[in-house]
């Protein structure tokens, strides 16, 4: 009994002590979904990568305008068609004080290539990573790989010694039932150190005063501490921002943006995201699985696809469904991706009469039935977009039965080629068109066309993709990419809807530039000085 | 009595096995966790390999037997999403739910009993009728609406004050005063670690964070208990033994609280016990609205991600909680109420 009283008294005393605060810049923020793990090579997922890259540095980063800039690599060039040379930054230390060298780069890349890593396809073309001297590394590739610098922007450089000491040389191995040390701990060279990680509850980062980049253009921020708490419920997230309990909200729902803008203490910043939402049509099957048309596939007829595009009014979707927060699109990739051309991206104006005429020409005047597969928890207002499309297609006689499900059920349908008609959104982490073609337009075989659920197979397209993969001459490569986009537009197997627009809500006194991949770079964040911890 | 207990035990085990079977069946047909684990770019070989590694290729009875065996050892596998053992996750999240349920149950019981007694004793008073009408709010408004209204009223509004509160042109409270009544809208605040138990009950911040979710979660049961106590009171007050006590000349206080209340509380405790079981298992909505890091929130997240190990563990755990509570209540009833025991014995003899 006495021990119990003593413990409680001690706990109370500690609690009282714990709430004593010093004036420092603390940034509290929230979003819907936490990072999945602190291990930077385990899960290739947006929020997880964004979190890792505040703790770890990659070799090359992107700046606020999405251009490549040196990070742990100060320079890089292809010294021959199969070798890229990276010169590394000197006098950089990990958070525990140990020096950063080429050994750590070799280790990290090999770790990212491990079978249990989710990042290995970033290095498909790399056969070997060689340390030449303490600050020089060579990447040996199978063939010419013109976009290797783009691929390395997402790969964190981890301390080899730390990983060996804690036995996390490999990212999470599913056969092993234990939790690995790297899930909740980190050792990088980045602007912030991981102080506490409670998955799904709270993550606390602390400023790394020895980071090499604070006084450069890469840094400039003055945040000392970052406290992140995920908040699943959208109303609660907005309430937390409105009540001042958080300073920054990554994903305010579109219907609450006006409310946030009206608040005198808050502001909203927006930018188009590198993610395009579009419909995919099965053009390869002989017969659609869910349609009442037997013996032939209406989607295989280009006139039907054009009619669908003309029937779907993307401006109305922008106005009503997205409340103005979208950028109607003409192709399935967005500004910021190499190979994007504004001329290609003009959205098609809706024209129901022309659509009906095309349907009649194709012999489907009476229309037909088909099932539309849609996710309901992945993209902004994804289900509502599909619902809008159902109404619009009904006008030209296509009776759509909507099947809206969680992404965990929806995505496998696309990957296994089991859907007639589906909604998908595609982001481009490498910011190069090849990523789009490789996954969406290539014939589905081996490692290619993994997300091509349309059955589209064009030898010309496959040829162009193979050429752009290995062409190192920038002008020639851009020409291949341009040809591929022209072919994609002409063949019209995807109906583009819009590029997502991302909005961040934050206090007026916080200066945090928004970027197209929706990742908060806290090294740039400037706050009004002297906020006490709460 | 022993035969009764053994009987109930066997039934409990039977129920658990059936639930385990359902949990296992669901686990085989929901979503594609392979896709979630491997992300958008894994090859077909990777997927096949992972499927084999997780044992998803074995025949169903083998998988089920393995599942039950592991469950009995407390091992529910590794969460697909968080890559951590499910048992660790549950142990981490359970204190949060239990503390929230404790606060909610206390509010519901205390206020419910007091309100029920009050409205039972003063049946036709205006105040009684007012309480009964307002209590309808507790059962008719959905939990998430109540939660969001409370957040808006106590977290957002006080901080949105611009001019202060005026009455007849005079300033009653300025914005700083108004902001003082604000309560946190999400999370648990500062928690103190007592061994493996993360408690929010030891700090002022922890208590402030418990207020809104605790009230939200308690409202339904508060209304239930209030109405139950009231109707029980009304019925007990009509019984013979109460009439005799009054005839004997005992004071109102002795009659009401010494005799009537005790009899009133027996069915109330039964119901309250069962309700606590449902509070623990189904605090999901409240936890989601208030981002309360408990079991309910863990469950909802696991459903969204088709994180089958967590889902099955949660289902089995929720079933276990109900089975244990029902079993306890049954046995206690048989122990307390002689009629139950006598019948059994009589039946056995006849």
C-alpha cells in the first residue's frame, strides 16, 4: 500500500515537472494518416517518405520549384553510359556524431535493393554500387539510365554502423515475427532527429543543430521541435486547427476550406499536385464482364471512348464536386513531370450532343450497361467523382452501376485485370514521364504494365518506352516522350478528369512553402518566435 | 451450482470457437493485404513469395488450427500495416480505452442513478419531466454528432471569440476568460507511464482531455440507467414491503434510500455490467471522433487497411470480453438469487 502511494506521488511529481516549458519554436501538426514506419526503406508510401526525409537526407533533393538540388551528393554525372559518379558532401555527421562516408551510401542503396524493401524497383537498372574513395561513389547500371538522379531523391541514407549495431541491415522482413529496431528509431543526417515515435499516436522530432544545410538555401527554417499527431476524423482535424491546438493541417477537407480562410488567424495555401485522376477502360477484352453487350466490347471502339470523354463534364466536376479545388486535365500526367506539355493538357469541353452522335455512329444508340469500380478512401472526393460520372454517362445512354470500395479491395482489381471501367489516380515520384508509361501504358508483362488494367497493348508504345529508358541524349529522349504522349492522346484509353489540387491549412504566422508532392519540408518552416510547448 | 458453472463454461468456450471461426473466415476473404504490404510496384514473384511466407497458401483447416493455437498463446501475428506484433499493439492501446470507459461508466452510473432516483421520487414535478425530455437527447442523437457538437461548443467556439461576451452593452467576459473554458478536442494529452500502463488520470492535462470524450461516450448509458432506475423506483415504491415500512412509521429517507434504493439497484447493476462490456468493445465511434488512441480506433484503422491480424484479434477479444462478463453475471445471479439455485436443485431432485 505504501509503495503504491509512493509510486503515485512520484508519478504526480514527474507529471508536474514534465509540463514545465521553455520558450522554443514548436510546430504542432496533424494529418489523416500517420507514417507507417520510421524505417525509410520499408514502405514506399507518400506520408511515410515525407516523414523519413525530414530525418534522413537523400543524395539529391528537390527544391520548392521541384528542381533537383544537391543534398548529400554535391555533384553527379554519367562518366560513361553505364556508370554514374556521385561526389559526396564532406564533414557531414549523423545524429549520433559519427561521420558520413561513401560506405553509408553503398550500404543504404543495397539496403533499398533488398528483397524486403519497397524501394527496390527504384534501382532496377543498378547492378552495383562501388565506393571509390571516402567521398566518391559509382553506380553501375545495366544499360544507360538517364533518370537515375530522379530515382535517388526518395532514398534515405542511413548510418551503416548504427544499422549493424541494432541488427537492422535489412528492412522489415515479414517472415520474422519480431518488431525491428528501425520501425521506431532512426539514424540519419537530416535536419531533424527522431525523439519519440508512438505509431498512430504521436511522433516528435527535434532540431538537429549540426545539420549542414541550415544556413544554405536548403534550410532557413527556425523550428526547434515538431509534434505530429494523426487525426482520422475530418471534422476533428479542422476543429483542431480552428481551436489553435495545431498550427498546420496537411489535408483539410475541401468543404472546410472556406471556413479556414475566413478565420482571422489562419490561411490556406494551394498547389496542383503531381497526381492525376482518370478513368480507365478495358479495351483489350473481347467482351466486357459486366455489360449487356455480348460478342463485342463497346470500349474497344474509339468512338465510344470519345463519347464518354465528351459526356463527362470535368468543369462541372470541378465546380460542384471539388468546389473549385481541381485542375481539369487533358492527359494523365501533371505539370512538373518531365515530358508534360501544356498544349497536350487542354481539357475536352463537354458536348452531350456530339457524344450521342458518336454513340449512334458506333451502333450504340440505345446505350449499354457497365459496372464502374471506384475507391472511396484514397483520393479527394473519389466516390463523389464517380457518382457525378454515373449521372453524366446516363445522359448518353450508358447505364453505370457504381461499385465503390476501400482501396485495399479496389486496387487489386486493377492489378489483376479484373475491371471493365475504373477510377485511378497516378502520382509520379520520379517526376519523369517514363514512370507513367512504364506502369500505365506498357503491355502488362513481367515487371511492366503493373497498373495497366486496360488490356492495352501497342507495339509502337512498347517500342517508345524501351527507347526512352536508355536514351541519354536529352533532346532525343524528349522527342520519344513527346511521341509517346501523342500516341497516348490519340489512342485515348484513359479518360483524364483532373489534376488534384492540394491545400494546406496553417496559422498565418507560419511560413511553409507547399510543394507538388504533398510532403512538408520542415527544414524551410519559419514560425513566429517563442511559442511555448503545450 | 458446480454443474451450472461447468455448463456455462462449456457454452462460453463454444461461443469463442464459433467467433474464432468467423474471424478466421473473414480473414480469408477481405481485401488483399499483400498489395498493401508491398506497395504499388512489387512484381508478381514478390507477391507469390510473400503469400507463401505468410502461410496464405495452406489449406483452410490447417490455417484455422494454426490460428487457434497461436491465439491461445496470445500471438495474433504481425500487423500488416504497422509491422509490429498485434499483442503489443493491443496491450499498448488497452489502457486508453479502459480509462475512457472508466470515466464514461462512472459519469453514466453516478448521474444516472441520481437522476433516476430524483425523477422516480418526484414523478410529476416539472423538473422531472424536463430531465426526462432532455435525456432523450442521449438516446436519439448519434454518438458522433454529440461528439462533434461538443468539440465545436467547447474547443472551437471559445477560441473563436473576437469581441468577448457582452450583456446590455457591458463587457461581461473578455476573450481571455472565454478561452479558459475551452477543452481539448483530440488526443489524450500528457500521459504518465506506470510500468506498461500509460495513464492520463494522473495529470490535469490528462483529465481535461478525458472530459469531452468521456461525456460523449457516457450519454447513451446515462439515459439508459436514468430511465431504468426511474421505472424500477416507481415499481418498488408500490410494493407491499414499502407500504409496511411506511406504516411502521419509518422516515421517508429511510424508506427511500434504506429500502427502496437497494432493491432498485440489483437489475441496474446487471444492465450496467453488460453495458460496460459494450462500452469497451464499441467505443469505436467516440475514439474515432476524438482521436482517442484506444482499441476502437485501432480496429477502425485495421478495417480500412484490411489489416487482418488486428481485425481478427479484436473480434476475438471483444467476444471474450462479452463472454466473460455474461458468464460472471450469470454466476453472480445464481449465487445471489436463491430462487435460481432452489429451482435447479428442485429440478434435479424431481
